[in-house]
């Protein structure tokens, strides 16, 4: 299957700092990428849908000013957690859709964020 | 919007037995249904999928069935092995998004 790479896989930061997570589709162009947050033993919670060249669509309850998403190219989307606090500690996963419509969805490795 | 339910939330089977996980969806416009396997601390991996123009699909020990009328689809794993132990998520493609079920934690006991 297609490859989606996410970086960093693990990050620890101090409260109040910002953290950027990158999501890259390595062997295909992804018009649409998705960002999820996953709490322990729970399902994937969609945070936002990122479309190349346009503003991200955020799910209800997700603060767009806190979770900045940029999808500047067909192979890269970034999620920046601004002014991170301990409650932002979580497992963040991106996914990229191969092709339009009902193209297959492939996930990055995930990034575990710990805010001290 | 779309709503996906998944049952059971946990499932334990003996090695060699079959496992079945069922999902229901609410919006008849959904037309693509993938299944993902997620091991602890790792990314979800696509294991099988089915599109709405097909009723059943099989790949070795894994099969998926789809009943569009009833709006439900199921994952079947035969001859289970300990390495099948993981969390399984179903999903329905709705509009631009994929809506995921809450997951099923499968434990295959040796």
C-alpha cells in the first residue's frame, strides 16, 4: 500500500511552547489529509480535514487557533499545537487519502506528544 | 451526518476459532467501508475494504460482508492466530470524511 510518513514520532515539550508535526505522503499525491487525536483505548477522533491549497475544515469543538493546520503541497500537511498545555498530551495521527472520492486511506505512524 | 456503531467492544476467542465484528452505519450515501487493524502504539493498517457495489470480499483468512439494505457490514477472521490480537476499527466513507467506529479489542488466546 501507499506510504504516509509522520514526524516526529515522539515529542516532549514544556507547557507554553509550540510543536509542529509533519505528515507526508511519500509515493502519492494527497489532495486531502486528515488529522486525528487518539486517547488511550479509544477510537480515532477526527480533528480536521486538510485540503491542499485551502483552509482546513475543523470538527466541532476543535480550536482552530490552537491546532494550526497547513497543507501547502500535495504531499505535506502540518499540524502545529500552539501554546501547548498538559491536557494537549495525546497521540496525534494523520492520514492521507489516495485518489479522490473513495480512495483508500493510509495512516502515518502517529506522534505521541507529552507536554510537561 | 454519518454515525458508525461497532460491536462487540471486546472479543476473546481461542486460537483457531473464528471472530466476527459487526458495524452499522446510518447514512445510505456511504459507499466505501474499510477495516483497520491497530496494534498498541502503532498506526492503523488497512486490512480489507469493500465498496457498495459488492456484497462480499475475501482475502485469505479475512472476509468482509456488506448488507446495504440493512446498512451493516461485518469483518470475519477465520483460523485466528495470536498475532491477530489488536484493536479493529471499521469505517464508512461519508462525503469527504471517513467516520470510524469505536473499535473492537480482539484477543486471541493460545
